[in-house]
C-alpha cells in the first residue's frame, strides 16, 4: 500500500507512514478549491465631458427688451448713415459726378447713372454695416455704439463674448427677422429671454446693466 500523503510505499499492517507519519488508510484531506473569480465586464472610465451650465443672471444684469433695442438700432442707423453716407456723397460731389451726370445727357443716361450710384452706395452701406455690427459686437465692448449708449450688450448663451463668426451669423440672421414682416424683431419683447428671431438662430442674448 502507499501513503495517501507523501505517496511512498508502506508495509502491509503498518499503522503510520515511516516518512511523514500519516496514518495508514486515511484518505488525504483535500482543501476546498477557492472560488475562481472571473472579471466582470470592463467598466468605461468616467467621462470627462462636461456640459455647460445655463447662464444665470446676477442681480445687476437683466435681459434687454424690445424698446431698448429699438432705440439702439435708431442710433446705429444714424451713425452708419453719417459715417458712410456723407463722405460718399461728398466724394461724388467733389468729383463733379452729379453735374457730369445731368449735363447734356439723355434722360435714360441720367437714370442709368442714378441707378449705378444707388447700387454702389448700397454695396458700401451693406459691407460697412456688416463690419460695424460684427466687429463691435465681437469686440471687448460686446456691442455697437447705440447699444453702448443704452448700457446693453450681446453675449452667447453662456454669457461670453461673441466670436467674429457668431457675430457675423447674427447679423445676417436679421434677414429672417425682416422677412417675417418684422415679427422676428418684435419677438425680442415677447420671448422668455427677450430673444429676437436672429438671436435664436445665432444662439445669442442681449443683456442690460441694471
């Protein structure tokens, strides 16, 4: 027979193993196998993507309503007309454009000259207006001269300064407010955050200092 512990051969009738002392005829004690732990599904690490909290107004800041914005537009319109209109027509007058246009010319030629002058002015006015609004609303002032005079300024939805691209998008989105028979502008006095249609499209707010 063989020892159940160390495996050497022991004589028949022996009560103990001469090598390890294990009692003869005793089955070896097998330690219970430890439970095998299988790894569970790998959990993804916590995401570091955070969402921006909505802009919360402080006690010194509020939304600019329709009438404040309307007056600011009037002021800006006057400024743009003076800055771009007066020098433009003075330049044409100094060059004798109007005199040459009407002197000895057929009515059709006069109308053509007038039409070309209007188109040129519209082009200069359009480009000038775009640069005026977009550059000033994306500047550290965050608003045009009209807005600055009334203590209002433009931000994004988190209250931050606009980029030039967003300010440009806001300017051209005003076309939608015009095409809705000015209803897009009127929305600036009726919506929860006093946003006009072009503000909603561009994701902007117009705020005022209380």
